[in-house]
C-alpha cells in the first residue's frame, strides 16, 4: 500500500512531463496549408459581408468584391501567419474603417511576449513628403541622429515606401493624416516595413547631412541581447513599486498642470478607456479650475485613441456651451450572426441588440437612445474660459466626438492637425474580436454605423483644425513641441491684448 502511494504521484509526474515534452512548441514560421488558409479567408469575407455595418460606405460593392476576390486568388500556396495577416491587412484596408483591423493570433501574441527578436532601430516621423528621425535605439550612432532627414532605405525612396505601406493601413474614410501618424508611432514603421518588404542583417539608409548633401550609411536591426550599453541602461533604470506603477499609469493616461500666475492650465488626456478614474479626475480638475479662476485651458488629445463614450461625453458636458447630440444615426445591420462561435462576446452583443435596439423601416437595428438624446452642459463646475484643443492623427474614435461637439464654439479653438477619426461618422461602438478557425488570426469587427452630423459633407475627412500647425524638421531636431509652443504664444498674445483693452477701459472710467 505504501509503495502504491509513493508511486502514484511519480506516475502522474511522468505522464504530465511526457505530455509537456511531446507537445510541440509554437512555431512562428509554420506554413499553413493552402486549403486551411482559403477556408479562413472565406470566413473572414463572409463575416464582413454579413455583419460589418459600413462595408460599402467608402468603397462600392463591386470594388470590394474585386479586392476580396484578388485576396483569395493570392492564396496559391502555403503561408506563415505573418504572411497571411499581411494579405488580410491589404484587403481590409480597402474598407476604409479605422476600427476594422487585423490582429495576431493569441498564440503568436504569446510568442512575441517572450521572443527576443531584433527590431528596426529608428523611430521616424512622417508628414507630407518628409521623413525625419526622432529616435534611434543605437545610442552610439552619431550619424542618424534626432532631426536627420531620411530619403531612402535600400535605395527605395521614402515616399515610395510610405505609399506602399499605406496600402496595408486602416483609417476612417480618407483621413490620410491618421496613416501618417500611425506610421510615425514608435515601432509601427519597422514592424510594417518588415512585413511588406522584409529585411536582412543590413539596411542601407540614405539621408541628408547638415549641409543638405545626400549620403548613405549601413545599419543593422537592433539586437537587445547583444547591445551591452542598452542592457546597462535598462538595468540601471529605477524600478517603481506597485503603488507607484499604478500612479504612473494614471498620470500617463490623464494629468493636469495649473499655472495660477498665468491663469493657464494644461490638461493631457491620452485615453477615454475605463479604469483610469476619469470621472473623478474631471470633477476634481474642473472644480479646481473654477476655484482658481483659470482663464485659459489647453487640452491635449493628440494621443487619445478613444474609449468609453460616456467618459468622452462627461468631458464635453464640462465644456459645451449648449446642449448637443451624440449622433444623428446609430445602427447595426445584424442582430445575430451565423458565425457566433467565432465572434467574441456574441451572446452579450445579441442581448444588447435585443433589449437596446429596435428594427426600423430601413431594416437596420437602431440604437434610438443616442439618436434622440440631447446631452446638457453640466451646471456645477462648468468651464467658461478659453479652451485650446490640440489634435492630430491619433485623435480618434470617441475623441472625435468631443472635438466635433466643441468645434465652432466661440471660446474654443482647435489647434494642430486633422483628426484621425472621421468628421462625418465612423463604425464602432461594440468592437468584438473575430477569430478565424484554422490560423487563429483575429480581426476587429465594429457592430454599429454612426453618423455624427448628417449635414456635414461625406468626404471622408477628419475634423480640420481651426488653426493648422504641422511638424517641422527644426522642431524635431531641437526637441520642442511646436503645437504647444504655438498655443502658448497665442495665449500670451491674447493676454497682452486683454491687458491693453482692460487698462484702456479702466482709465477711461
């Protein structure tokens, strides 16, 4: 009996160990058979055609059919997951919906969490026909410094590379500024460049030196394991405790700085997602602004990709001078799907459709509450001073709702660049992940079609700022925030003007 008790745990351990050894590790280079890829592709197409509320909003059906067919016909052999994702990204970009994008399979994401891969070392800022370095992982590189203009990689002009990569990127309508900004976000260019063009151990980079002369140099992908200087740098970084990390996360999501002497406040809002105590932050911030009688408020939403609409509406209510609506129309085209086993939270979505929407004469399921409801400005701690909203290509989704509601208000100025989110509307609200059955590749599927203002032109543009301020090579090279500096100068000029008028008025009495 004693022997049996002793050997039983040992037997379980051996079996478990044997199973773990026998189970093959994830292979990121695994080539999926053509037949499985084709089946996944057909599921991908059928779900979009069945449930996407704006599939033909900017691209006519015959054109989308062409792209769908073309994508399918390109599956003429086995493919790795990255290659398949690249193909899907090209096709899905033609929908012109910034909320509909391709994602890694869960297995691939877990692999990336632990894999020690090399990285493209340069962070590059794109706008118009310009590409400028703003960061370099190779800290010892004295050639490709911050502010250096790049003209080509492997003899391919940066404009050609940019236009090629744009073909695999999503945006709302034709808001090209969102693609410029997305390509400029740290890490994005290198990952997309590798997916589309690939790269070996050496890359030839052409650039302009300080005299404007074009030169070339060779760089290698950055290897974290071999860069001792980078390892020493990261190992010496201060490692905050749990409480401090949480506070740092909240500060990174939202913060406010108040200059009582200049009667100016700077509010940074990088998200409207839950979990960042935004309701408390708004209440405390606007109470403090009122208490200190702050006249000028700068709100930076350049990095705000959106989130919870109730939170974005909360901010709008503190600033809006009059009642406002969220949308003129908000509807889904399907209550249930034939592919619910592939769609995340499909049961919750179905319940929402059942109890919160109603089918109208157009055959769509309308969310009538937000189509009819008028939101009123908050009375308590409402801000009535001058507001300066800084916008850019990353200003997206729910952020666009705030900017749209406030644009044109006499005390509000929108400064910066065109928003990435569409001015006319977008497709969003519920955005579950869809998982393809064979590869596990996922894509985001917005469920609702929203028109913010039916009287605006349906031209596919974002919200254009009142005052456009664009990047410059000089600003990047010298490391200053050109949009914020412009706004500060504008406030200073207004103060000077106000002081002059106020003095004149006082003396006349």
